[in-house]
C-alpha cells in the first residue's frame, strides 16, 4: 500500500498552533491501484511492474524516436563522411567546409586575427588540396574574412572565383615591394 500526502485530514493529532493560527497537516491514503490509476490518467508516466527477485527493467533507448531538425539559415559543416555516401546525420548531402583562421585587414588587428601572410598560406594549402572544390574554397575564404577584408568581397561579386578573390586581396593586403625597396635590399 502506498501513502500520498495531499488532502487535509480531520485527525486532531495533526493540528498545530503557531502564533494564534491553526495549521492542519494534510494526509491522504491511496491504495496502490488508486495511485496507478491516477498516474495513468495523467498520461505522463509509463508504469512497468517489477517482478520479485529480478533486476529492475532497463529502459529501451530505441523506443524513443529520433527527430531531425533543420533551421533556416543555419548550415552545419561536418567532416567528410568516409563511408562513401556523402550524407550526414542531418540529412542531405554534406559538404565539409574547412575552418580557416580569421583575417580582417584592420590595423591594429582584431582579436583572434592572423596576419595576411599566415591567412594566405592556409588558403594556398587548401587550394593545392585536390579534395577541395573551388566552391568549397570560396566558402572557406568567405567564412574566414571580416572587417575591411570582408567588405572587399562585395566589390568582386558573389560569383567570383577563388583566383579573382585572392587577386583582389593580394593587391590590397599582400606584400608589395617597390623598385626602390628592392634596390635598398641589395645595397
């Protein structure tokens, strides 16, 4: 038999006086069947009887369906699926976009920025990788730029190739040596 505390009882032993007020402790006794029936009516509980002498049942994880959610405008990037299928658990074809360090072109550099030479080296390495498509490289470049460097992308357009983007960035942020500088290095 199970006991549940809930409704007030009329038992005089349960009456307490506190600062001139009477308080009644509440107590209701329910049978096991009544308790199970009340829980079943709520619909929130699944009641599994326990057999005597055996271990308690282990919940079955497969009984809960797995839901897939997608949110508009929030694409996820995941490492490539080496099973050969090209799909991810998020559904559809997944395309891995490599993470490139951030570059802004700002002076002084923004927090977390790398120099243009370091950023360009990373892009050069990705460009030499035969597994990375031109489209993937453009996405990696766009995601790694911010500040002045990102605003520069607006001038090359949304259909620009990696060569066009890098040409524009090289002209603005690359090391440009003038004839006078070259002569000074030799003398």
